[in-house]
């Protein structure tokens, strides 16, 4: 793994639980800063959404910041729990 793939900081995790056909479906996004992607002295964040067992680019992540509605900001421990739930969902 090279330095640009190393996360330096996570700005937020955002969870939204939606109900379809009486079943819960989870949407988990985050904003992350990777090492060596920002210019010195600047912060550069990328939005990502979790599905299919990994994080994917998601440009809409910042529409939830600083107001998380709909949904809530969660911590990393809860995000890891939700990732396990998402991995079990049948898509």
C-alpha cells in the first residue's frame, strides 16, 4: 500500500437507516483525508460510501455535513458494526 492509500483522518461517518418492504437497509458514508493527497498545510477530503465489502468514491457525502439529517453521525466503532451488517445484506 502506498502513502496515498493511508488514511490520515476521518472527518465523519454518517449512517442512514431506510425501511423498504418492512426491511432495514443501511447507508454508510464517510469523509476521509488520505496522506499525501493534500498540498502541505491544506486539508483535502474525499467522500466514500460502503457497499460490496469495500469503500467506493461518493461525491454526495458532503451534503450531510455539517447537518447529518436525514441520518446521524456515528463513531468508528459503530461504523464497523454497520459494515458487518451491510456485508450480510442481500443486494
